[in-house]
C-alpha cells in the first residue's frame, strides 16, 4: 500500500495533460499515490484540493501545496531528480523548451480540439487540420536536426508534446501516416512503443474514497 506521506496524484489515464505529468514522475523516479478518477464522477477530495476540476492534480505535504497544472507537476518532479536530463537539452535552453511547450498548449491544442471534435466547431475541421499540420511540420523540421526535439536525448518538451501529437495522429491515422513527416512519425512511434510509455499507460480501477491510491510509478 502506498505510504500516506507520499504526494497524491489525481489522474485520468487518457488525458494528455495527465500523461505528460505521469511521464515526468516516472522519469524523475518520484513515487506518489495515484488516484485514477472518472471524469463524470470527480471525487470530492480532488475538488476540495483543486476546484477547477481538471487533471492532473498533485497534492503535496498533506494538502499544504497543490500543483494544478501539468507543466508545474513536470517541473516539480524533474527539479527534484532528473537522471535522464530532461531539463538540460543538447540544443537550446530550458527556456526554449518551455517556449515550445507554450506553443503546443496555446496554439496547437486549440487546433487539435477543433479537429478532433468538429461537431463542436461547425465547418472548422479542415482549416484546423491544415493549421495543425503546419505546427507538426515545424516539429518535423526540428527532428531533421536530431532524434528528439532538442537533441539526441529526450527532454521535457518531447514528453510534454508527445501526448498531443499522438491525439492528433489518432483522429485520422491513415491521413497522418500519409503525410511527408517520416521523422515525426518515427519519433511518435518510438515514444508510444517505449517502456516508459507502457508504464504510464497501465490501467487502474477508479479510486474510491477512503483508499490511499495506487503506488506509482509501477514496478
């Protein structure tokens, strides 16, 4: 059973923001008590800690500190322990990585939403895909210089962007596979076939009040 002193992570397996947080927790070897939630039945304990009601939420020090944004969770974990050097890119700086994450979150994510959910955004699917493709072409161009987005080894930016690129690719896999993005396609395939990705995508039953949560990362 998880140690009651561990940080508590409220998560939802398929949420890309929660995925990036879990990736950083695994990469940093930071243990926590994971509480898988159901989006239609968000637990009162999570909403008390973070009324915004979205995941991930990382509760520290028994609730004295609450991290409500995925990037904050990533930075907290990696600044404590970063054996894979996700905060030290071979090309550029940490600020450059953060700028790339911001471009994903502020520019690409809204396009992904419009492309993935066309019924919510009438007559916007085509333009959203085209605009999103331009962002992905920029990633393809970056990957022409190195195996990962900022050098030979993965960084925070790779982990933060991958779940959203994966979602975009899944909307129409045949279309994505037909695009002239061999490096991006190989990059995504490498991430999704990795042991790291397999560890963060383990399935858990929804958390019930009174339980401590599941020890995470899994062995």
